C-alpha cells in the first residue's frame, strides 16, 4: 500500500506532542505518556490511541509541523487491522459509496460546482449566488475522504485518482477560461476541497484543476452583490465540521462572510479549534453513548450562546444535528442558504 508523506524524525523531535496532548477525546497522564504512545504509532506498533481515536481530524490541525499525524495514524490503523467501525459496516459503506460508472459528460461552464455525493442538495445552487452554474454529483465524483473515519487509506489511494479523472473528463476538460489556464472547481463541501488540496498533497495525488473553496467563492461573490445584501442582524452558532481541520485557513474567510451578511458568530466553548464532532462519526462506529455525549455538549453550548440559527457547512453534520437543534429553538441552515437569505434568494 502507498504511504502518506510523514517524517518520523520530525515527529520525534516535537516538544509539545500537540497532536495528542490537545486531543479532546483521549486523556493522558501527561506529556511523557503521550510521547510514548506517539512513539509506538510511529514505530508501527499497537497503541491505545489507535483503538480510542474518534477520527475527528483534529490532530492534523494541532500539529505545529504540518507533518500529517492523523493521516499516518489512520494508515497504521489499517495496517494493524484496527478498524474504528465493525467490519460489516465498513464493507457496507465501501459497497454503497463505490463508483457506479454512471458518467454523463457535458459541456460545463463556469462556475462549475461539485456537489460530491449529495445530489439532494443541488437545489442550493441557485441565483443570485450561483447564477448560471454547472453542477454535478454522484458516487462517480465522490471525494472519498470519509474513509479516514474508517481506517481505509487504501480506498483513498484507489478511488480518488479515478474520481479526479472522471471530473476532468466529464466536466472540466474544456471549461478553463483559455487553453493556458487551469479549470476551476468550486467545492461545495469542505471534504472535497480538503481532498483536492491537503489530502492530495499528503498522498502525492496530482490534481489537474484548481479547487476553489465554497467560502472563497461566496466571499468574492458577496463583493459583487454587495448592493443586494440585507443584513440579517442575527446571532448564529456554527457547527465546524471535522474536515475543516484540514483547511483551517478557510475559517477566517467564513468570519468575513458572516460580517458581510450581518450575523454574529456566537462565542462558544465548542467552536473553532475546540469544535466537537457532531456525533455522527461515533454513531457510525456504533459508539452510541459517546455520540449521545457529544450531541448533548454541542446542543447545550449552542443554546447557552443565545443563537437563533445553527449554521452548517457539512451535510452529514446537518443530518446528524438538524432535528435536535430545531427542537431547541435554533433554525438549522447551511452556510450557502444563510447567505442566499441575506441576498433575498
């Protein structure tokens, strides 16, 4: 199996072991224990971390050296057969999310929006924010980053290059502004952008197009549509998704978006680098008690913040929490739909 780019010597010289010491789900007696467990992982040995890891991506953001500690951890889980979810569930998911060969090439025009495996959300791509956009979705274009939650690095290596080829062949081959410019792809989901940037770099997978994060697209578009903005004057609670840990720079762009549409991001205990998983991942791992605990912590934190909206950028997070936050009096909404509301769309 191919390996991610990881430098054990750089990890061994780390003084903070932030990847483990800052973990919100695994406790250590101190930095010496954390260092010892990290050494086991780096040496290809079993470690309790490999069994207890929630696979929330956080250590990838916490690493001060950009050394891909989470990707390497997942690689070791797979090598040692320590799968976070029961094997029947992993097999079921692998079959359900496999490419189907249902490719329908079409002449695309900018902006080209990748909805990943969420065709049910294509209604979000509408004017004025997405005027005349080309849209595609389906498992033949699925970014496959979810396998990080299931210790299946091998599936990422196997499927992602094919997905990239499908995207280029079916939608982006002739969509560049000119023959000398790289075609641009707007990634509706954090996970897609994280795949075609951070993951692709760590796994040495070439990407022949320019990924554009949804937030960067919206931020720029709001400047063009500034005359149509009607400030919402609302307080929102943002459920930061796991995948944003791979691309933390985009969180600042989101703050600019909120400012432009007149909403205040509530100061919460469980936001930004302290964000908690929505609970959907441990539920998929059949760790229901853990999932219930995370759900309660998130809900209580959101209610205490005084927010009236709960804003999501991950469809999975929204599916996990939407009903629960609505019962608490918060309106669940995606970032793009919140912006459309401010634009009257």
